[in-house]
C-alpha cells in the first residue's frame, strides 16, 4: 500500500504525490523547518480493512476499504467516505490531506480525514449496499467518533449510507451517536441546508471572483461536469444568479445548449431519463469535449484528475472553479497558470459542504437545532471570509489562488502543530 510520501513511483497522475509536493512547496514559502513539514505531510493514521459482503446470490464477495486520518492538530478528523471502483490508498490519502487543508482554509476546528471502499455501488442491490456499508462502518468504528473523526457523504454515498453508519456505530456503543457522521437525514440529527451547501459555496466563490474581475454574472456562460449531488443544485444556483449554463456532462455523455439550459426543465428530463443526454434542444457532445465548448467558466463537479495538460490546453473558459476534489493534475494546473486562467481551488471552492457538516455536528453536540436562516447566514459568512482571506493573501504573495490556499492552510496547521508540541 502506498500511503507514505515518496513511496509512489508511478508516472501516471498520482494525487498523493501531487498533494505532498504542494504541501512541501507551501512549507518552503512559509520557511517551515523540514521536520515540521514532514510531520504535516505524513498521514497520522492509516487503516485498511477487508469488507466481506454476502451477496443476494449467497456468494461472499470481498472489497477493500480505507479510513485515513491525515492530521488532527486542529481538531478531530473530518472528511467524506466514497464508494467507487477507482478508490485506492493513494487517492484516499491525498483526499485526507486535502481535507486537512480545506478545514484550515475555512477555519473550522477540524483536521482532515477520508475514507472509501473500492466498489462500483451500481452493481449492488440495496440490501448488498447496506451490508457493505455496515460492515465497513463496523471495521472503521474504533477510529471514528464525534471527537475523533467524523465521516460524511462523498462520491456515491448519501444520507441513507450515513444513516446506516450512524446506526451501526450507535448499536456498537450502546447509545445514540448522531455526531459520528454528518450529512444525515433531518429525522436523525441532520440539518436543513446540508444538501446543496457545497454548491452554494461554489456559487459564492464564483460570484466573488467575478466581482473581483469586474465581470457581470449575466454575461457568463458556464459548463459543468457532473450532474450529481453537487452539479445538479449548482446548475440551479448559478442560473438563479443570471449565469447561462451552456454545457453539462454526466457519466453517459455531455450536452451543448448554446442558448442556455433551463434548470427546471433539465431536472425534469434527468428525473425521467436518468441522464442529461437527450435534453430537448441540446446537441450531444463527447464527454471529453465538454471543456472545449465556448464558455467563460468551467466547473468540474465530478471526479478527480480530469483537467490534464491536454484538457487545460484546449480549455475554452477563462475561469475554472473546482467543485470536485482534485480535478486538476499538476501538469493541467501549470498549463492553466501559463494561460493566466484563474482557478478557484477545491480546498476553497467546495468547502461549503464541510462547513455545513461543521454546523450539523455542532447542532448534534448541542442537542439544539438552529433556524435555517442562521445556518445560511453563517455559511455565507464562513465562505466569504475564507474567499477574502485567500484573495488578500494571493495579492500579497503573488502566487496562484491554489498555491495561496495551500500556504494559508498549511500555515494554520503548522501553528497548531507547533503550539501543541511533540508528544511524548
Ligand atoms: N465530501 C465532502 C468534501 O470532500 C464533505 C466532507 C465533510 O463534510 O466532512 O469536502
């Protein structure tokens, strides 16, 4: 298993090598000593679990799962759990480090963690999915808890999966433990506003950047990759701010609608067809051509590693907002920078989700639910404060927005690490 720095040797895109080199570079900018940088880079705790599942056929199938706590100097670990066939230790380690930085960038009292199971959940029945989730939750249970590490939804996991995890841990502990996961349904300690919070944060960041660049929202054409938990609400929110969604992709393909998509009509079409493809009046486009559609803003809101050198070279948009985690490779980022295309990095752009998780957790610990207005007011404040902080530092440091965000995050992690000292 490759989860430690310098162990990965593959020349293919390796998200772990990418994030470790970003943290190391940030350490140099901040003048941190080498030992401190090593401490910040190295994941604190790595758990790999075998997940046996009895299939409906009676056969037993084995799956591999991970939970990785990257850094807990600023608070308990925090980060989602994804179910996807491409999950591996490197990817989860990289995403756990992204979470450490993300939580520091938006200044919420958490460290970073991430989990995942290597499985294509579309091949499982509901019963199989529940058994897989519960067995995985049981296996990582010693590592998680409201003051230890708090999972949340990520790719292919939802409120139902969170309910099963919360129930499994509650059964094990012998008492109700709502604060062990966030992104739960309202009926069992979830919060109004969690659904769509990532998309709201993306919208706030995109709007703030447009304002800084003196560009009007209603003159922007947007392409969005992904029409899931983040992409679908995003299409609604951006349209409500006057932006025109001209292209959108899902796993089945992409569509181009030069005149702009009607978000309500698209939601209706998707509910019936199960894909954006075939939306009335749209042209079909090959998925890998989405970012060549004439547009002003490109928003990857699905998987990682999609904006490669080649995609960045033919990128039609003049702004990229990373709603997905790790959508841009190192080479892709270099091309975008050389083309002067600003990128709002994932650790800032998509942090609305984890801020919402923080609010849900705080309400669960308090045993007192907030008014929805308070939730939205506070979410907006956290996102605006984070954007303003990164923007100001970006101007002062003269680095890209991504490099600035990593520096700002690592700075806060380094401060906490140094204040706490080294045990024993
Ligand atoms: N999966 C989301 C993310 O990558 C949310 C994590 C959380 O709320 O803990 O930021």
